[in-house]
C-alpha cells in the first residue's frame, strides 16, 4: 500500500523520537506543505507546470519553486536536492547523473553528463581479490572506498542553473534545507531500505550514527521524525559559496580523507572492501559535460535520450529502430506478440551495448552507426516472430551493414552487468513549456555505505559499474579518469517539434527496458500514460532468463510468452523486498491547450507523487 508521505503525515502520527537529536519530539513539528499538496497522488492533471518524483516532499519542493516563478530547471534542482534528504539511499550530492532539457525558446533538446569519474590512481584490478585472483563478492566491492567515483551531482546542478535556470543555487536549495531541518516522517520503505543495508552501514561510524541510531543500531522506526542537520548545513554551504566548496575547499579534503581512510579488509570475505585512492586533484579536475542528445524517429515521434557515457540513449534508440521494422500497432489485439518483439529487440540492443558502448573519451563508440535505422533494420532480421532466440545473442557488425539480413552472425560478445537497481528519477515541466528529465544516483541502494562525517550524505559506489575483470577489448574496462558505463535513460519525446512525453526511471540496467517498455505500451499498445507506467514489467538484457515482476509472469500474456514463444522467466528479487519491483518511473504527457498530465508509480516503492501548479477542475 502507498506510504503516507513524509512531513505531511506528521500531523497525524504519534509522538516519535528524533533520530538526530535523541530527544522526544512531536511529528507535528515536522514541516507541512499547504493542504492542497498534502496527499501523495500518482496522477495529477492541470496547467502551469508539473512534476513527478518518487517522493511527496521532492514533488512539493518543485511545485513550490514553480509557484514562486522558477522554471523547470530551478524546480528540478530543488526536487533533486530534496530527494538527497528523503531518499538518501538512492541519490544525493555524493553521486552523479544525467540531465536532459527541452528548451522551449529554441525547440532543442540538450543534455549534461554528470556521471562520476574514476580517480587517476584507480588500479585495473581494483575489484580483484589478491588472495584468489577473482572478483570480490559484489557486496564487498560496493561497500568500499575503492568503489567511490568523483561525484558529479553538485557540478550538474551548477551547470544546469548557469545554462538554463533563473534562480541561484542557494534559492533552489532552500526547500531541501527546510526538509532536512524540520524532518520527515519515516515510512515503511525508508525503514526497509535501512534494514537491508544494516550490514553494510555498520563498519562506518558516521553512517551508523546517522542511519542506525536505535538501540543495538536499529533502523529508524516507522513514524519517527528523521532530521539531518548535517546535510542542511552542507547545502547551506554550497548555496552561499558555490560548488567550488565541494570540489576545492575543506569539504573536498574531507571527502578524500573519508574515501582513503575508510575501514577496509582487503583479501578477506568480511565487509568492507579496499580503501579508496581518490585525491583532491581528482575532485578539482571534475567537469560536468555539455553534450548532444541521441535521437531516433519512431512512428512519427522524435525520441531524444542520453548519449554515452550512458548507454541509455543508444540502447533504447537502437531497440526502437529494430521495432520500427514491425507494424506493432496493428498487433494490439495480440499483446503477447508485441511483447515478444519487445523482448527480442532489447536482447539484440543489449548485445551491441556490451560490445561497443563505453566512455567516448576513452573508447571509440559508434553512436551514429548504432542509431542508424539501416543498422536497426539489419538487426531486426535476427528476430524470429514465432520463437524466442537462445540467449545470449551475438552482437551486430557496425563496420559492415546494408539493411539486408546477414548470412553469418558476428562473434559472440556478452557483457555482464554489475549495475544495481537503485537510482531515482524526476520529471518537471513549467508554464513556459520547458521540460526536464533527470536521472540521478549513488548506484547501489545505500551507495558505498560511507557517510562523510558531519556532512550528512552518502558517497556513491559508482565504480562498480565498470567491468570488474580488465580486458583490452571491453569498452567498459577500468581506466583512470574514465566514466563507467551507465544505463540511465532520461528520455524526452517530441511530436511535430513539441513535447509529447518525458519519462525516465531508476533500476540499474533495467532502466533501459523500463523506459522502452513504457514507450511501447503507450505508442504501440495504445495504453494511456497512466496504464503504460503502471503495467507489469519484464526485462530482457541478453540473458538466458527474462527478469520479470511476478504480476507479469502470472498474467495471461506472460504465460503465453512462456508457452507459445519459449521465453524463460525469472522473478525479480525476493517477494517483500525492494528488489522484487522493476523500476519506479516518472512521466509527464503534454496534452492540448497547454494541459499536462503528470504520472508517478501507483504502487512501486510505495507509490510516487505527481503534482501540477494549477489542477484541472
């Protein structure tokens, strides 16, 4: 069932313990939004701007900024900063992300790559156990100083505001500072995620003190007010002095000291993993990158996404080019057939992702070829309309294609993924027609598990997104200064040059399939945007089994895909855990007469929060 929300539930909750001060306080003292913003709803329709996030406080922060005259970029930064308070295990200034912006003045889509980078001293064998010569268990890789990349989120916020915003960083951070100081009411999702990370948090004193404050290091209780004065002060510092304080000042020295001196047990099975090698020079050298979006045409729509270092735009785009070959809208009455083509197309696109995509500053990524409709047409030849192919399938040859079906397949090149499922996403529009789609993360749920003492935020474990075993032929091999390959897929769709749909999701490598399946649901299967986003999900990433939510497996079309087409399904995660769900998408669809409909998850992660500035009557 949807959780009550955060601060807005405070007025009805019982007395609770403040987890930062240790004194008994009333949850009614937690800051509350205005009455019309006080209920968490997954769908909102209206005018004047809109927002969709996973969290009520973040959505309310964005709406507050929009109502004060801020634009979509200002509101997106406000929402992202608030998510760093209320969703600290998914995002925050200790991580990175990708920012996609539709500029209503120019009619152009533009992007910022705020992905983390590897320190210059990053060793090729960073995640290899010297005692065995094999990779550490993933949990040990992630729970370590060596997994921490140079964060890109503060630089992304600064760059976005400088290019397109109307507010200062300090103004955009004000709502998040209020949330951090006033506190929010702990819900079941927050407590569950804390407990799932308890083993990883325990080795780090600052993390224990902030997130495991109960007797015997228990997680905050449901109904308790969680305050984070440290992140409020950190935000205030950045707002007053700028993000140079993060990358050059004393805070930079504290980040480096935390990473390099983190507790470690290298060579052992116990947590945590090796300490890090980051330096203040690594932080000082960091840059958020302006770059062009990816672009493909699909059934009359222009679909824009994030170019490498993210693989989201190329993989979603290639899959759409493959599916463009088939008249899927005419097959709406045969849903299993449409979904069969969707699953097969994603396997092919993931095969090419694994062979070709990495950080373009280090790897010659054939983005133009991967997104060539002729290449997509040739790849579509590999789809048997009646039977699932044996996985993994082989990658295509971007060096030689003409749209004809090849007689011989290319060599097999299968890359495994280490991306974890947790990230966060937000979608914002404003009254001027600007649109932001922004995906940000600290990677694993709980990131590296390492809190910078006295600063209130968790550092990422983004470097585990590199392939753990070094190979000269792997485009995602570990290299100093490199951005690890990502699957984040913030996407903006235009129709006749105007916004039609903006969407994105968390979920590691399932982000790509979540965005693609939502597009297929909306465009090819003719679902409403609410239905498209809420529908059960399945993710084929060129593996023997299709990872799927149990509701997808149990549905008639899921059973038909298994028996009629031969797809093998494996349930996503364990029931009752956060891993049992695929994604937590957000979206805004643009209707006639400047009307919009904002949509969040009705159930996943406890349900999301959609709001508009002026609701429809």
